[in-house]
């Protein structure tokens, strides 16, 4: 996704650059005419804009006289914006209303197919009782177990219903959970694919012992269920498969002349069965499978009635040397990195993903000991959330560095790029403020918007600084050059901001299906453009003068040091060949 989006933006900007340098001038020469008389609308707009220019010139003159006040106010706004970021939630991406979602359900192990079918039909009736549901596919046994099922639900288009997808998912979660002995998880369709569960929280918990791992994971699951904001809490460890554990009394077996291999072989043959021979008939070969009759191997107590022959030829019942304990074991023993592992799943309701991951990490640290063999690792969307934020942070730093290098090479200065790039902190005021005001979160699309702002907001400062340098090169005094460059560059700066904001408004409204995911990007760009445009018009000229004063002070300081340095007179040494010639003359 990042590669495709980056290439799209780069190619579009390159094409627009070529058009602006070739096609646009040609069309202007053909169609643009200098009008002597204008209509009422143009006159009214022009008068309004002239008034804005005069007001901006007065404000700029005031800012240049009160430089400390302007810089201090900008710094205070930046610090406040960083404080606002603490109240903004962080997540992988905003859940989108795509008119489809998934319902996973599970019944207790051992239920008959007829009973599972009856529960599935009951869940189906609840599902179709909502008019927003257009269709659904319900099936069981897709994941290697008959007691597990899934429902693929499709809704009517977003424009034809009053209930959002998330609201319907929350309602169905409550209604389906009311069915006795039914475990339900309602999830959105994964946008990254992979065939895995699309839960907000996913942790892989490793441990050396399955029993200890099961006890600790169950305790963690119970604590998460009691914590507000967590729903559909579940693990992939199911200790519901009936099993019989056989404990052999080695001392008694040795006294009776039995060894462990004989006992286990007898149990394996009668309970599990083995192939003992081949039978041929009519050119076909059949395996002869030896096993006890069904009536003699259905119950754990049937193990006590098995007799084996000891080393001295006596027949001994296994009830004399074994103890059978009935219990429940795991259906599947999962492993990760060659360690026994349990995967924890959970969805969120009204809780940001970043805050939830921090809380789960704290509960894991309290539940699992910090000892060898125990380990917790993010998986699924949780892992992608962490990785994406790291990658986007690196991309943001690289974009700032590259833009600084380009500006330094173009302006042939290391100071002016700093002046221009101070527009970036000013943009964060609007970014965090508008995200908090609209209830959006910091996610991968918000970070993409911030990276886009790095290139957009610096363009306005480039217009101001470059034109100011041109006027000063023509002999104009610094303050006069700034007061002349600002109003002249005001119109293209405002036009750039207005067109950018206007283009992002439809995306920010999220009117289409799935638009909720892209809305934070547009909100980020709109907020950054609003504050950076107006603050840049005042702060950047002030900072320009401060850096210019600093540069002049450094030049004067260095010049004084050069003047104070004592002159060193070096006496020219005679050349070697001159000495040689004089000696030869003598």
C-alpha cells in the first residue's frame, strides 16, 4: 500500500510539473487576455482581497516589531499541541463501514451435529431479524473442528441504512452471546488478508509447561473480560477434549514381573489397534487390524479389565498396577518457535488500540513470570500496528532530511532551510487540534497525512523566503523587502491552501463505504494547512530576521577575531639551486 501510494503521488507531481512548465504557459498565451473592465463579482472579490493584503501588511509590521512575542506565542502553541497529542488515541487504522463482517461461533466439544445445526439456525434467525442484513453464509466445521462455525454477513449499502456497521456488530455481539453455551466473536473483514483472525489484540504467549500455560492464560483471559473496553476475549487453547491418563505403579509392576513396555503395548493394541497381517483375495490386499470390540473399549474402566502375561507366565490384571484418571486435555497443542504457545485474541469497543496494547502488556507482565521459557510476542494486527508506526517514523525522519538537503543545495545556505522547515512544527498545532476535535485517531493514514504535510507546508515558506532574498539582492532593505514580499506572495499561498483544503474536504466527510479509514488522512492535511498557512505568514518572516541577525553577529565576531590576530612575517629561505651555483662559482 505504501509503495503504491508513494508512486502515485510522485508520478502525479512530476506530471503536474511538466504541465506547469509547458502546457500552462502555452494555454495562457493563447487564451488569457488582459481585461480593462471587470464584472461586479471580480471587483468585489478583488476589493476584499486588497483589504486582506492591507490587514496582513499591518499585522506583519507589528510582528516584526514584536519578534519575541511572536516567537514565544508560536512556541507555546507548539508545546500545547504536543500536550493535545496525549489525548488522541493510537490504532492501526480506523474501522471502516464496508457493509460486511464476520461472526465466529463455537459450541462445547461433544455436541451432536443436529444440536450444532439447531444453534446455528437460531443464530441465523437473530441475524436476519435486523433489516440491515442483506444476506449471510453460515457454515460449521471449516477450521478442523465440528463445533466451530462462521457466518459471513453482508449488509445493505451504507446509504440505505441508518445503523452503522459497528453499531450492528455491537448489537449482534450482545444478542448472540445470550444463546446458552455459545461463544461468539464478531470481527470485521481483514484488509491485509492472510486467512487469520482479524482481532484488534493478538498476543502469542509461550511457556515450558502446557498446564501452567493454560492456567496463566485463563487467568489473563478472565482479567481482560473484567476490564472495560475489551470484548470477544478468547484463546486458541481448548482443554475440552476428554482423555484418560494412565499412571503405572512401577514398584508393583516389577514385583509382579511386568515391564512398562508390555503394559503400554497391551493398552495400545486393545484400545488403539495395530495392523498385524495382510489378507489377499481376488487380487486385492487387505490389512488385518487387531483391536478390542467397541463394547470393551468405550469406557476408561475397561482398562482395568485388560490382562497381560508376566515374565513367569502368570496373567495379571492391569487394575493391580495402574491408576486411571479421567480429565480434559487440549484438542490441539500449538507451538511457536518450538515452544508450547497460546494465542490470545480480543476486540476493542471504545478503547484505542495503543492504550489497549499497553494495558495488555502490563497484565501479561503481572500474570507471567520473568523467567526462562516464558515469553510474549505480538501477532496479527497488533504486530503490524507496532511495525507500521516504526516504519512511518523512519519515513518521516527521512523525508525531513531529504527536504533539508534539497533546500540547502538550492539556497546555497544552511540557515535558510531551517527557517523554511520551521513551518513543520506550526502544522502540528492544527493536526493534533483537528484530530482531537473530530474524534479521529493517530493511525497509519494520519501519519501519511503528516508526511504529505512535510512537502506541502514548506512550499509556502519557500515562496516567502525566496522572494525576500530576491528583493534584498536588488538592493532593498531587509524589513522593506519582507513587507513587500509578504503581501505579494499572500495570494499564491492562500490559493495553494484553499485548493488543498477543498480537495481534502470530501475525503474527510467519509461519505463512501470504507471512507472512515481514509478520513484521518484528510483531517490531518486540513488541520495542518489551516494553522501552518496563517502562522507561516507571520512566524517565518520573524524567524527569518532572527536568523539573519544571528548570521550578521557571527560574521562580525569572526571578523574581529581575524583583525586581532597578530601578523606573522615569514623570511624567505634561499633556494637550494642558488646555493649550489654560488658554491660552484667560488
